[in-house]
C-alpha cells in the first residue's frame, strides 16, 4: 500500500509550486500533486470544517479557563489530546488534503479515515463532556434546573440511550462505509461544496458517537445500571471495537479488487496525475484497509490500560472496606454457619442426640485441617467411639504437611485434631500469618456441604472424583468437596489471612484433594 502511494505521488510530479486554481465555490487543484502542496495551508473559499475546528478549540480552552478561575485543576494531558484532535481536523480540511481529495480517490480516503477515526479518538480522549459538566454551574440563580442538570438529562434521555447502544453505534459506523460508497449517495454529495462538507461532518459525528461509547471517558448512558451498564465493562468495549475490524478490512479489499470504478466521481483522474482510475481506486482501498489498524491498536492499548487501572482501583477499594468494616463475605459466611449450628442444635436436642455448638460448627467448617491426616501412611486405621462417628487417631506434624501439600508460601507451625459431633472429624493446621487449612470427613453427599456466600462451581478438572464434586472460592476462602466411600464427604477448606498465599494455594486445591480422595473414612 505504501509503495502504491509513493508511486502515485511520484507520478504526479515532485516539482514545487503554489496550489492550483479554484473552480466555483470549491477549490479543485490543477497543478500536479507534490508533498509540499499536499501539506500547504489552503482552505476552501467557505472553510466550514476549519472554522468548526477552531470553534471547538476555543470552547474547550474557555472551559479550562473557567475551571482554573474557580481554583479547579484540569489534566494537561486532556488538553493535549484535544489540541491534537483539532490539529488533525485542520490538517485534513485546511490544507491541500481537502483540495486534492476532490481529485484523487486515495487522498479522499485518507481524509475520510483520519476524520472518521483518528480525529474522534483524540477528541474523545480530551473528555469534552466531563469538562462541560464541570464548567457549567451546578445551581441556577433564582431556582429551577441548572444548565448542568439539563445536559445530564439529555445525556441520559431515552433517545440518547438508544443511539448510544453498541448495536446502533456499530451499525452507524459501518453504514458510513458501505452505503456511502456503494450507492449513488457519494456522487451526489461530492458534486457540491455543501454536500462535501456535510459528508465530512457526518464522518466526524459518527466517529465521535462510536468512540464515545468505546473509550468510555465521558459520562454516557452506559455508566448506569442494567444492560447499558454491562456495556461499559472494558471487555465488552474491546469486543465492540474488534467487531468492526473485519468489516473495515473487507471494505478495503472490495475496493482494491474491484475491476471497475465503484464511484463515478473519480472515474476520470486529472491528466496531471498520470494514473488510471483503477490504480487510484486500488490505492484508496489500501488506505481503507491499512489505516484501520493503527487507530484500532491505539484504542486497544488505551482500553487495556483502563482495564488494569479499574481492577487496581477495585482491589484498593475492597481492601479499604475490609480494613474499616471487616470482611463482609467472611462475616456472612460465619453468620450462615452459626444459623446452621442453631438449627442442628435444636434438631439434635429434640431427637435426643448430641447437640453441636455454633462455635464448634464454625471451627469444623472454617478452621483448618489438611487431608494429609487421612491419606499419609503415618495415620493408623480409623476407629469409632461411643457416639458412633468416625475418629482420626492423630494428625501428622505441621512441618510434614507443608511439603507434601505443595503450598508455596504456607508453612504450618501448629496442628490439632478436631473431634466434633454429627460425624465430623479431621485435622487443622495454622501458619504464622494466620492462614488455616483443614480436611474433614463428614456424613452425607457433597451437595449437602454449605459454602456460605462463596460462588459454587463444577470441578471440571477432577473427573475421577465423580460428578458429585463441588467447589467454591472467594478472595480469602476456597473449598473443595468430593464423595467418599460409605456415603461420606471429604471436604478440604482453606481460610486465609494473607490473600496472596491463599490465591496460590487455592489453585492447587484439586491436586491436594486428589491425593486424599481415596483415603479410608471408616
């Protein structure tokens, strides 16, 4: 593609000189194309787009000045993005690009891609909507709705919610390519100055609407709840961006491979260009195909960085809440276990059985035990006491458990045997950081095992353990449970005080459970 453009410029003549003559209200150059003429300042007789660009720049700078006069700061990076966006608009409409774009298809296509993709990306990164809302007064003198409230009402109105829907923005973004160039609309618009400027404004407006939602810098209906709120997630916006890439590439390939001119306006290139209509059209298709990659990669980089920053902010927020209010999930989990203990105690008392305290239930479900107690050969055969539940005779030493477990970062320093009523027995381990690990042999199938508020998952990596296997995991808690012989369940639980160690250990829970799943339970 680049070699074709160089050949076209060289064939057009590399001699210097001033720009060409005007034809009516539209400047149509008659001098051969050179690099100097292409970048020379030469607005149209009625410079609609250049004046629009200057107005956008002035309005933005006024908004920044209002904030600074109020004592508020506005990021310099946002200002630079906006200036660059206006600069690309001026480059495409106030220089030789606009005039030579009326004569050569590839120059027009470069102008289209820049105004429709690069300029909107840069302008959107300037966060103009955020600047407008911050610059406008929050209250209106004399009462009534303020200008800021009016703007917010428009942004979140039903019409804007429909227009900002990803399905609508993607269709509008792509229709500008296919409907415009493969129908007589293009020739009709290019025949007049006002039609030409209307088309350029269309490119800019559709690009701004599309990248407003994709980049997510400014307030939009996507920042609300429900389905529109789901569209604001970075992964969804990355998918929205990727959805248009094949259509852009296909559009460029169709133009390049066409055996006849697809638009009549460029069917007869000027004599000074020394090129044919098909060669000019092939170069235009190469621009449409290749130009898309650079803005797309740039936006993907921006979204990836935003994704990382969003995840880091959520982690910091969760940590702050845990420090101030405690671990909400863990508290809810313990409350659930306490409620189950009260129910079991009431049921056991009525039936004449041995009751279990809430404290004992919580210790059995959360406090740690490693299944090595049931699997290592150091353990002797199980025995039963008068209550009729299985008891493990002893637990291996703490240092003997850490190495076989393969839990990097966890070094247990204490061990104890848990003997509970209702048929539960096991061993618990604790390390210096407060992390706890446990294995329990319980009566009943895994479906009866409660994991509190943690999300339940199917264990797809343990097919040998049977379809009854279950698992659950949260930030500082994970558990696995599989059926055992004799209608019992082997449950391995890990409760962590140090999140990083627990995260590593949870990934190895299936390996641990596989070691102990076949251990005898009775």
